[in-house]
């Protein structure tokens, strides 16, 4: 299986219509690229796992990153929507 990840980075003034993307653009994409494209999910960034709270155990987990890579990660928490 091959996974294609497309990231639209947000800024303070950016616009992204998630409902249009999930309900119009992704069905069009699935229609045009099937049968090669088997499915799609849409993930929209959220600030944390609990509103107003930092991610649990972030300091410990991020502190362990140097044990397996020297590449600075981009860490996001996303809400997943299934495109049909």
C-alpha cells in the first residue's frame, strides 16, 4: 500500500473549508482516481488532545526523540474524517 499525505499548513489568516474538502473535493478525487485510489481520510489539525491542555506526556516522549533520530519532527494532533 502507498500512502500520499498532503498537508495544507495554516496561518493566522488562512482559510480552509473542511466541509467542502471532505464532502466535495475528496469524493471528486476518489471518483477520478479510482480504482487505483482505494480510500481517503482527511485529518484536520487541532491544538491538543484536550481543549486548553497540553498533550499528555509530551516532555517525556519528545525527550526520547534524540534516541532514534536527529531530524526535528513536526508534531500535529489531528481530527480524522473519512471521505466517501
